[in-house]
C-alpha cells in the first residue's frame, strides 16, 4: 500500500472521516454554514471537529456562562450554546453588522435565541461595558477575533473570569509564522504578544497545540485560570 502524501488533501480527508463518524450532519449547523456562505461571509469559522471540541470542553467544565469574542455567522456559537443548561447564557460579541445579522438568524433557527445574547460593536468597547454591568464571571471564554487585539482580549478575559475558567484562543500558530520574531504581520505580532503575556501570567496554567485539518495548519491555546481576578 502506498503511504498517503501528507498535506492539505490528507488533513481534509481525515477531518471529514472523523467528523462523519463523531459529528454527523446536523440541520441547524449545516444551515448556518450554508446561510453564511450565501451571505458572502468569509469561510473562517471553526471546523466541525473544533466546534465539537468547544462543545465538549464546555460540558466538561460544566459551564453555565460563556463569552465568545468574534461571532462571525454563529457556527461556533451554536456548538457552545448547546452545551449549556436551560438556564445558561452565552454572550457573543461581533463588530460587523452584516455578520451579526446572519448570526442572529442562524442562532434563532437553531432555537437558541433565548440563551444567546449577541452584542454588536467593537469588542474593546463592549468588554468594559460587560464588566460594568457585572456580566461575569464566565466559565469559558472563546476568543476568535482580530489577532492584533488578542492581548487586550486576554486582559479583559482575565477580568471577566474566575478560578477554574477556561480561556481558549484560536489561530495562534499562523501556519508556523508564530515563531518568526521579526515578523511584520500584525496578526503574528499580536499572537506573539499574547503568548508572551500568557507565559508571564501567574494566574493561569496554559498550553498551545498545533492543529491540521480542513482549515489548514494552525493551532489553539487553552488557559486554565488558577486564581480569582485581582
């Protein structure tokens, strides 16, 4: 038997094989992807397998309150909201009005409008407002938004978390560019600043892992908050 050629085609095939077995097609999730594509949203939502991972992590954590920074079309939102109990809540932040409109329709189609609170606006304006209104602490925070601002999102996430909270950040490997100390790419620079901040933060225990799949070569970080906010 000829060994498979390692690369994007194989990563995609394996992702589809695994998701076909462990995350079979779901009408609401499939409709969310279709509606997002029809509206011209960028196809940068999490993969099916990462969506399922977020769902499982929320269940493992026993999350009752989730914060998502970066809604896009609401695909990851649906995955995580489904992990919540009936009295749970998920607040998701989106800057782009068009994305928010599509996401609201997708969330409603999934029957989750009573659990999900979508806030439209610049996250660095919305996050302080959440703190002022006492919206936290959140059990799980998922950051999947503009990469140059990740250090600021992480700072606010710590303020809105508590001991035992999980902070998950997507797209932290950047096809390996994360190791380029002299990179001029603002997304890479933002991720590097975030990872350096996290390494020096005594209130978290964290790791980052590389991933391959339908979305190519990237990775995510997971931080466990080990102390309450100061």
